[in-house]
C-alpha cells in the first residue's frame, strides 16, 4: 500500500467501492441489457483509459434490497443466495419466502392433471399436463427422473410449490421424492413400505407445518390385513426419518386417497365399514401440531350420492352431489372445525351436464371442472376415444367458459388433479 494513503482513507475507499459494486449489481437486475453493455470488450477497452472515480453513494437499507429481490426472477434470487452467507440467510428466510410466494401467486396458478391408462401394464406411459388456470394454455412438465417400461409414479400431493411423488424407475424398488420445479431442487426419501413392510400399502399425504418452511409426509398402513387398527408414520423435513408412529382410532378406515390440508391439519373423506352404516360418510381430520385425530360427521341435510373435499378462501368445504343419468346438482358446504361440534353452512348450489359429479377444484373463487367421457367406435374392435372437457365455472355470475379440450384415441383416465403455485420453498 502507498504510504501516502492513511488507514482511514483506505477504509473509505474500500467501502465506496463495495457500495458502487452493489449499485451496479442492482441496476443490472432492473435493466438486464446493461449486463451485456458492460461486458462488451470494446466498451471495456475504452473504459480502461479512464481513471476510476470514487462517487459517494448511500448504502441501501435491507428492507429496500429485499423489496427489490421480491420483484426479481427466480434465477436472480438463486444466484444472489450463493454470493455470501448473509444473503443466503436473508433470501431463504420464512418471511422472504412467503412474501415472494404471495407476489408470485398473483401472477396466476397452474393445474397439474395426471393422465393414465387403466391397464397396469402401461404405467410407465402416464403423463402430467400442466395448464394455466386462467387462459387454458398448456405447457410441458417433465419430472426429474427417468422411467423404463416397468416404471410408474403417483403424485402424493402438491403444496406451497412442492411436489411429493412416489415413483419407481425399474418397477421394483420405489422411492419418495420431494421436488421444487422452479429451483430444480429435489430430495429422495426412503419409501416407508421398505421400513414397515406391511401387508397392505394404504395411504400417503403431504402437509406443511403452519408458519414454517417445514413439511411432513404421512403414511397410513396396516401391518397385516387382520390388524384391528391402522398405524400412522410421519416423516418430517427437519428430522428426516420415519420414527414417529401413532396408532389410529378405529374409525380411520377406508380413507379416500384425495385430501385437503389447511393450517397444519389434513382432511380425508371416509365411510363406515359396517354395511348398515355404509351410507353415513364422515370426515377424518388429523392435526400435525397435536398428533390427534378427529371424526366429523356429515349432517343429514348434506347427505347425497357422492362427495368431494375442497378448499375455498382458506376454508374446508364439502361438495355434496346428487345425480341422475344426465345431470348432477352440487351443494358446496363450509365446515368450521372446532373442538366442540363443527358448524356447517351451505354456501351455494350449482348444476352440471354429466351423469356424475366430475373432478373439480377451487381456483380463487371459481371452480375448475373436468368432464371425462369415453366412447367406443362402432364397427371397430377395442377402439376407444376419450374426451376431457376442462371448464371454469364462476358461481357468482353462474357462467362457464371452456379452458381446454383434449381428445385421446385410446381409453385414457384422469388419475389426479392438483393446483400448483410457483415458489422457492426448500425441499
């Protein structure tokens, strides 16, 4: 160091240079074209003849910096995380992640539709269609694993931009995968089937702890088919094991594979095993915070032919439907779950042209419906055509509009339907 420059002047020079680099970095985020400008060799040669000038620029507060990152794209945020430990902590915090997720949520969401063939010999050719829930525009969706002709996969759940998938590449040993398509981060988790080795593979589910970035994967199984009760094992993203095992109450039987989650609780539909009570369905609720179950009976006025659980504006709702050979009529009920008697309120009714209530899901305050129909062509042996009509119904205006129409020249089914919002949540 030049002896004519004292320590105080040198420290001021270093701070000013650091501040200038930060402002250039922020400017390049807002104006990407400047990156190519400053990286142009001819520009650099011209600038090399100009002596550096220290310009006193004020430090930006962290609040303003974070607000800038809230408006940045995923690539910029992921690159900024790798610069230093301080920014990695700030850009990975719960407050930043949730604020970012809420802003991205306003850009819209996608629907993930898992299509399959009924034959178990063709599991490896299952596919997922991703569709914009507003425009109906479809886009490719590729999983981070390869499947052979013996491979298969099932989407266990989609929450907070994280997908939980059970899959097998070779048709033998299966795994669980938690995956964020935006950050392209994934984690392979041991399938509890190989830990507990039950006679009956029963049920999986994905649920988040409230106000955290941590999640749990639930696995309900019976050790043997003669077991009087089921067992629940829990995997958590922070402990990364299946050590938590809970004995389920006797009413936790014949749970439906579809479910909804809200506030750290998960809700399934089920019905009694006794033939005399088989027409009396109820809801099973499990709280991740207290590790307790609750049985919620459906009132008589809400009883119907078929049912489906849904979420509307952070409320647990039940779609209760009656149908004939041509149309169905559906009532949407809100159930307020309390420690005492749950309160039921009917929100609205709507009708549809279909012999059965079709797969449906709430997006904002609209209902996305998928009408699935199958035909056999006359005069052709084993020739099938499958139609899927995807429409968006607005209850307040009582209007429907078609989002997408797809036809397959084969016997194709829809296995599951999920709402997907992009986030940078960790896996």
